[in-house]
C-alpha cells in the first residue's frame, strides 16, 4: 500500500499543472500523465488484492489517455490558440 | 495478404496472453476478433512480413533491448537530477539531425528511442531529417550533435529493420 | 531473490514517477515539462509493471502487467511527440532561455521564443 500512497502526490502534481498550465497543451500532457499514473495506481491495487481484472482497467486507462492526447494534438495542429 | 496474416497472428497471440487460458471458447473468440481486426486494419501494418521470418533480425532485437534499457535508465537519472537541482540548469533548443535509415518503422523506432534517451525529445520526422528538442545543447557542430543524440541506436535499428 | 528484484523495480518506478510529476510541475515551459513527464513517468510506470510481473509470476495478473508495460512504452513517446509537434505549430511559446529553434525557422514562421519578461515567469 505504501507505493500507492507515494503515487498520490505525483497525481497531485499533475493535477496542479492541469489546473494552472498556461496553454492547452500543458493541460493535455498533464491529464495524459495523470492517466498513466492512475493506471499504475490501479495496477498496484490489483497486485495488493490479487484481482487480475483490475489490470484490464489499467490498460484501458492507458489507451484512453493515449487516444485523447492524439486527438488533442491533431486539434492543436489545425487551429492556432490565443492563450 | 501476408501483412494481414502477420497482423492476425499477432492479434491472436495478444488476445491469448491477455486471457492466459487455453479454453477452447477463448481460443475461438480470439481467432474471430483477430480475423475481423486483421481484415479492417491489417493493410496499415508498416512492416514487410518477410523480414519477420529472419532470425538474425530477432537476434539483434534481443541485443537491442538491454542497450535501450540502459540508455533509458541513464536518461531518467539525468532528468531526475535536473528536477532536483535548484537552478534546473537548462539550455534548451530545437536542432535537426540527419538519419540514414530507410524504412518508416525503423524511423519510428529511432524517434521513440531518441525520446527515451537523456534530454532529447523528437518533434518531427520529415523524410530523413529529425527535429529534436534538446534540453541542454552541448555542441554546435551538426555531425557531433547527431552522434551525441543518436547514440548507439541507429546501428542496431539498421540491423533490425533495414 | 526474485522478490527482492521485484521490490527494487517497484520502488525505482515509484520514485521515478514522483520525480517526473515534480518535473512536470516545476519546469519553465511546455517542452521541458514534456521531457520530464515522458521520460520519467514512462520508465517509472514500466518499472512498476515489471515489478508486478516479477512479484506475481506467470498468471493473468503478471502477463497483463507486462503487456501494459509494453503498451505504455510504445504509446507515451508517440503521444508526447504528437503533442509537441501540435503545440509548436499552434505557436505555444518556448522558454526565454531557449538557444535555437530550427523547426520554426525551417517552416518559415516567425520565432516563437519568449522574449524576456513577456510570457510566463520561471517557476
């Protein structure tokens, strides 16, 4: 359980960047990284309680954050931003 | 057709690994899903399946993995020290280097490997030019820069994919 | 032996994820943040997944963790690459200490390096 407790501040740093980050891309990378950190947390919980189906959730989280980041990158390329 | 077949085999193996059982229902369902996926996306596979059958390439891939892991670890210690140092000693910039790899998949692997090595992040691949964001520029000479950034990767990737 | 190795991987991974996230909060501009985030978080999460695999061995849990590690290793560099490219084209400013920018120069676009004091301040 201790690794999970240490990973929570990591997710909080990402959340800070997602709230503050001056441009949209900052928020996007922060949310992307938050997804990856959450997938690590889910995997650790799965290890703790020996629940292999939680790993499916972990993989799905990684996939969703990947697709989200790609969609946002495409969006950024087509449209220039003011902030 | 060969592409679709390679895609089908790879998809089926991944399905079976995820399930980790050889129950016949699991095997049949996996084959069906892999078949549909291969029919839809197999054409996009950027590899020539003939090359997959060459054991020499697999051998070089096995050699490549520890080299990559070592570079990756070095990269992380480097960035971790930068994060912890109070002044952050940064000197970032975007530089361009040339590569002599031919196939697309090899370029993609080179770009990914460069992203994982100390202080470099690939921005764009245009034909044989790679644009790279470098966190601390240590040289101005293009040749030397290319050698520092690419490290040992290009040699191995040429053996594996080209 | 294996369990000690697993613990080493797990803790290495956790520490790297924490440092990467700290870098994400601390570096001055988007591109440097991206460096910290992609490298440290990717290797950290891969380390955690490999630790889980070593801890639980060849059962559904371990194999899925290994597959997740491979997946993250392939996708995070790609997504960061796409995001950096998109934000360079969209004109997100580079930090004021940036030395050179060949990409924008070759596109023929005006420089997007932040001039001192104008944009965001160094954190």
